[in-house]
């Protein structure tokens, strides 16, 4: 684990695999941390990729910015982290909120995106009802903490049958949620409530020819298969993969299947030399 200060936030992150491997940034969702990606980070780095998994500000071991943190703040933190690591272009991927941060990264830094991976996320702007819900939830988390919320949503984060069938996974996901700082979770909820529409961003991704993988759990109730298919319609050449036996977190629920899809995508789409390092100034 390493840490670095960018944009007035201290980020903790793991940087695994060979330094000359294709850089792959995996962004966790809410309210988790970088360990959500542990199975993928281990497998991808073993396959020769350089895998960077940050704790977003307000999550995991990274510092908390109270108040409101926009998806653009998270995206710019990722860009600054890549700058500090000397990486010009990378595969950018994320799950749920992490997928929306990935799309925001494309909106702001498209030239730095070597390929895009979107897992269990959605592109449309937040609705008025959704905005009110996220702000109410932020208030609740600040008042009550994370435990009650975690217990309420575990059978939506995971497919209900996996809560019982995969007790170790359920315990890990519950632990991630319960140990998240409520101030960080609330700030992200308030910022996410203001999120823009990313459908035009996906059209720009398609116009730029950025290789794109869209993954979704077959039984995801938050962002169902229809959401993944709608995003795939905006990037017609995208690979859309449905992971059976999973809900909102297929990378945790079915890590071998998810990782196989990701490795196949990286192997077929990115077989050319990496070229990921930022040139040094002369």
C-alpha cells in the first residue's frame, strides 16, 4: 500500500504488477474501498498488467473531505494520481459509482483513456427523486452511522441468494460498508446526486474508438441488465457481458467469471505495446 497527496486529499492505493505492464485503474463503488477489487488486482497483476486500485477520498484509508464531493473531484483525483505515477494513458474501470467516476474521467480526460470498463452502473443523470433520496440518506448516515444502512442493503449489493450461499463474501462486503466513514459516504452521496448525464460521454467514447467492456450481474436490482444494454447501444462495438449468479457486485460474487471476462477483454483489445508512461520533459 502507498499513499500520495493530490488535490488536498491523501489517497491510499495499491500499485501491483510490473511497472511496464498495461496500466489498469480499478475504481471501487459506494460505500466500499479498494479491497473490493482484490481478486481482480491479484489476477491481472499476475497476468502482467500494472493494476492501480485507489481508495477514493472519504473511503478506506484515504482522507475525508466532508460536505460534498462531486464525481468530477474523484475523476480529477485519479488523473492527478496517474500524473504522480508517470502514467499518461490507462485502462479506466469502475463498479457502480466507480463506473460513473470512470465515465466522468472520460468526460474530462478522454485522451488518457486507453480502454473503458463499466460494471453495474448507469449513464443517465440523477432524477429529482433520486437526488432527494441521496441527500436524505446522507443526512441519515451522518446521524446514525453505517451499520443500519449496511444491513438493509446487503441483499441488494449482493444477489439475495449469495448472502447465504457466500457467507465470507457477504461478511467482507458488510465489513467494507460498516467501516466506511459516514462523512465520506455522505459527501459522495451529495455530490453524486448532482451527477450529469453521461450518455453523450459514451457517444464520445464510441466516436473516439475507445475499447469498451460493459459487465453486469444477471440479478442486479440497482442497475439491471437493461441498463448495461442501453449503454452498449451507445457504444455499438462494446463487449457486453452478463455474469450469471451475481447481483450488483459480480467481481466479488463471481470473481473467477468476472476476472475471466476482464482478462479476455484486455488480451483481445490491448495486445499492442503499452506506451503508458508519460514522456519526460527534455
